[in-house]
C-alpha cells in the first residue's frame, strides 16, 4: 500500500511539478528508494550530510534530497503535516548551526563555536517551516566570549561571522540553495548591524519593542550556535513577552495588523482563483493570530499556554477552557488543510508563494498535484474552511456599538433610552471625562481608549440595577486612576468583563476601591479559573514564590503582595457575581492567607539566617487563632497570630552576628509581622493582631514552646482556652507542628468545672457587649444571637464535653449536633450567619442596611429569594442561638 502511494506521488510530481521533476532526475537513487515503499530508509538517506564535502555544498545537496523525500511522502500522505514541517525545521536548525561553525572556523581557525547564537522566529521558531520557507533568525553575540582575530572589534567579528553564514545558506549553484535568510525581524533593521550584542538586544526588548514583536517572540527559540547564550537571552526577555498585567494595546495592535494585511493584500482577499492562503480573510495568518491573541491574553498567567506551534497552542487553549472545542477543531482542520495546499503551491517551482493561481490551467495543475481532478474541486474543498475561520476571526471585533453622540442633547436622549433615570447627571459625567477633567484622561491616547469602550460601557451600566450610582462610582474610580488607557483597552478587548465591573461598581465599594488603585486586578478575571475553588495551600504557596533564587527579599515580598491582592480580589468578585458560596470563598481567603504566611515566613527567615545564622535545635512556630485558625476569613479579616519557638531558650544562634534564642526569635517574628503587614508599592497584605499571645499585649511577642505549654496549663484564663479551640499551626516543620498540636490537645482535653466555663463565657460576652456594641443592623457578629454568641456556645460545649475539638466552627457545630450536644438548628444558624457576615463585610462594610440592589445580592448569596425572607430567617436563627446559650447557662446553674 505504501509503495503504491509513493509511486503514485512520484508520478504526480513528474507530471505537475517542474521542480520535483528535476530533483527526481538529479537524485534518481533516492527516487528509486522511494519507489520501493521504504519511507524510513529514504528519509535516512536524505538526511545524510557528506562530511568530506565543503559545508556549503554538502548542505545544498542534503537540502535538495530532503526536499524530494518530504515532498513525495507528503503527496502520498505517508508523512503527516507535522512530520514534514518538523523535518524541514530540524534541517534548518542543523544547517544554520553548521554554517555558524564553519564561519567561526574560517575566521578564527581552531576556535570553539561559542558566543554567537541564532534565535529562530516565526514558523522556524515553532518548528512549522513551509516547504519553501525563508528563515527569520535574530543573531546575537556575547562580546566577551565571541571568537575573533586580535585586530577585530567584537562587533566587526560578529558581522563577519553572520555574513559568511548567510553566504553559506543562500548561495545558489546547480544543487540549489540551503535556505533564504531574512534578518529584517531584528530590532530597527534599517540602522542596526545584522548581529547584535546580547545586552543591547535585551535592552531594546525591555524598553523599546513594538507590540507585534511580542507576538513574534511567542514562537521564538534558541536554535543554533551557542544555545546557552541564546536561551539565556530568551529567559531574560520572557517578562516582555508573557506579561501578567497585560497591555491590551498589544492585542489591539495585532488585530490592527490583521486589518492592515487585509487592506494591503486586497487582491487576495476575495475567495476564488488568486486567493491568498496566508494573508486572505479566513486564511493561515488568521488561524495563527487567533491563537496568538489568546496566548497573549492568558499566557502571562498560565505557562502551559506558552507553546509555539499553532495546532499545539489551539489545543492548549481549549484544554484550559479558553476556546470552545468546536471552534478549536474548526481552526485546526482549516490550518492543516491550508498548510498542505500551500506546500503544493510551493512544490511546483520551489517558490515562496501562498496565493492560488489566477489562471484556470495553473489552478488545475495545483489541484492535480494534490490528487484532485480540477481547480474547482480544490476551491470547493477550501471554501467552507475559509468561511468558518473568517467568521471566527471577525467575531473578535464584532458587536461594536456605534459611538456615543458628542452633542449633549442627543447624548442625554440616548442615555434615557438605555435605562438611565437621570440622564442629565450621566451626560455631565461623560462630558467631564471627554473634556479631560480627570488627569488620567488628558492625553489623546486616553481619549481614544475612552471613546472605544464608552458605547459598551454605557449600555452595561444602563442595564444595571442602579445605573446612576454605578456611573458615579466609575467616575470616582477614573478620578483615582494614574492611567486609564489600559483599563479601557481591557474592557474593549474583553467585553464580558464589563458586566463584572458593573456589578462591582454597583454593589462592592471595597472592590471598586481596589480597582481604582490597581486596574490590573481586572486582568485576573480574564481566565475562567478565577471563579474556580482555589487549590490547596501548597499549590497556592508555589504560585506565590519567586522562581529566581537571586531575587531580593523585597522582590519576594512584593510578589506575595501582588498575587495575594489578585487572589483576594477574585474571591470577592466570586461573591459579587454569585459564582461561589460565601463559605467556600471564606475558605479560599484563609488558604491564601496561610500560603502567604508560609512564603513570607520562609523568605524572612532565610534573610534573617543569612545574618544571624540558626539557633541549633530551634525554629519559629506560627499559630493562628480566631477566624484564621478556623480556616474561614472575610475580605476584611485581620490575622490573629501567636509566635512561638521550639528548643532551649538559653541557646545562641550560630551566625556572624549571634543572638540569644529569645532575642533571635522576637526579632525574627517582628520581621515576619512587618512582611505580612507593611504596605509597599505592591500593596499591603493583612493587619496582624498578636494580642492573644500568652500574657497578652504586655507579654513578650514570642515565647518558647515549653513556656507556652506551662502558661496554658498553669496560668491561662478560661477565655484563653476558649480561644485555643480555634488554634491551628501555620508555620513550622512537621515535627514541631505535631509537638505544638499535642500541647494544644492536652490543654483542651483537661477536665474543667462546667459552671466555671459558663461563668467565664458569660463575663466575656458581657464585656464585649459593653465595649464593642454592634456597629449597625447588619453586624451579625456582635448582635444578640449572632456569631459571637454561637461561637461562645460552641466553645463552652467543646471544653465541657471535650468533643468536637476542631478549629473550624462549622465542623465543630456539626459534630456537636450529631452527638446530641447542640440542637440541630444551630447548623443552619451557623451557615446563615457566616454567609451573611462574609457577604456584608464585602458589600456593606458600614454594616448599615444597604440599597435595594445590594440587599438583593446579599439575599442571593445567602440562598434566599429576597431580602424580606432573609430577614425573617435571620430573626429565627438569632432566636435559636440565644435560646441555646441561655439553655446552657440554665443547665449549668442546675448542676
């Protein structure tokens, strides 16, 4: 079967391709081998480079033989598209490498081939070379290691090597040529030399590069020469390509390139004879741009999407949920067909052409080389793919509303028609933006970005529950923005975020304030994963750590602050848009905080140990109490932390500046607290409260584990043991965690008098009522029958019965209910009060009754159909909590 297919391909090549006909005649031994049906042996024979010949000659002959073997295997459908382009790309790497080595040897005989690297871009970089492709490398050199003659400057030597290499690759004789080389993708090709010093190249890409150059580097790789040098260059400029805070101007520029290509090659846009497979609407370039646009949007946050080959990139985007599987298959099927037909076009005369012939006879010839009867059959094969891809790509720019009127009367009428009850106020706001009243809107670029997004923005706000409040909050946000351009470009590029931003503006002043300080927070909502349940603590911690071991402590802490801010913002948005149960979000807040404690603790400890060494046999332990200990935080929660250390307090550290153990760990804990709480340009993390430590605010910040155990056994008040029911170790090795947990378990399981516990809880609750009364009608933490009452009720039962001793309040309630120690209604009470607290702290932080839209959001978050039914349920659960607390007190007195 294979022999038959290959012989049929040889016959079609003879009949329809002058170029292949010449190769068959010139390399008849290879043609005969193909005719036997042994494709593997034919490829092996074609790959041979004769070491006894001059390098240029050997490469030209090998390229011709490989071109013949690949063409016949391709035509026979014995080789896949991926195999063909992979073989061509591998040969380009090898030939370029040999050409560089030969050039260096010619210039400096006996020198090691180092200090000079070729960076492959485009289809060469993605290992997708066409049958007759140019290659588009960027050439960089290291002046310190580049071989050169004594009289040559490094730059001169690099240009000599590059020139010799290009001659080897491009020179033609009867055996053909190796590859055409196009160096115009280097920075400023009109004025720069053909090989660039690596530091100068890095400086350019970090400071001056254009948007399209970012897209080009999606497919970049170090392919030939000094691979270590080339890869080092790419590693340094990786942040230029893959940005977490995406400049959506780059996306706009890529789309603009596509439109300009359509305009420039207008003659090849209409489908039919003469259609440009590469640049035409719905063609190869639009498949590639479709993938690259989505890679630039999502790849800064997801390294799995940083794959160079187009088909691989589309599949990765689909796996990550960024593309629909049907659209992905449409693009992949079209891309493969286009590239295959493109190869047919190029096989005929070894020309780098992408356009279907205009003449019927020539089009028939291409079709027959492909195995079809006529050019019309070829057009019929391509047509549905061209239309489908064109439709998908056009959709990236579709649904653009008309520009808003400039005339104020017309604008006011339009605003009234889309839902604004007070169109005059909104007109005044928009007029203020257009006149540049806000500093961030005074440039022409900012005004362009504003006008591009205004129509959709106004429509989205007009459909909101409280349009005027939303527009006023947006006005406040704009007034605080240092730059509005990226925010508006983001909203223009991702219209679905408009609805999210509208919800934030209408219902979440805390999140709106966050966005006003860091508009890039919205970037994190691009990925659908922003609305997923957060992973476990080790996974989050891995994301927070800086990969570069050379990073300073401040850089490490800034990364934690930046990513924690993004994660907390996304969790808050999950509540606002109704994507997650607030209790699940509270668990996410706590896991983020625990990961931050872990990573900040590691970074600060490592820095501290570099100066003061380690205390032998000792280490820092961080214990969390309160909501953090229970694993459920609100958006506004602080962290109740207790610092301890293991080992002997009399030991001294072993570093250059030794400290006694107590002083050592007190200083270290102070620095950890500062790392968690001091705000920098990257933002702040958390308020840290250490007043629950042994002996309270008057005691030392850190005590030894032995002292902690003794204090808890002999001196601690009952209320301190109640607080200890929520204790959880956040930081420390497995051994000290186990030791600390054993101490806590022993303390909590010691026998106590029921009445003493009830009396202590009652006194503490009365003190709270006196000194911290409820702040508003929605203060479900401090109100009668609220969360504090529920927590005290649970803690009393935990200590009296030594049951349900788990830090999480919900788990403790459920356990005590199952054991018959608490009424069943308290499980529902916990869930309602918790959901209400978590939601209210985010959307109504003043704890007063909010506007109707926010009331509706709170009711939805608590799983109630409306505000009135929520209030009725709240009254019931508060009553049940109060009754349970009173029943426990009465039972204690009865004892």
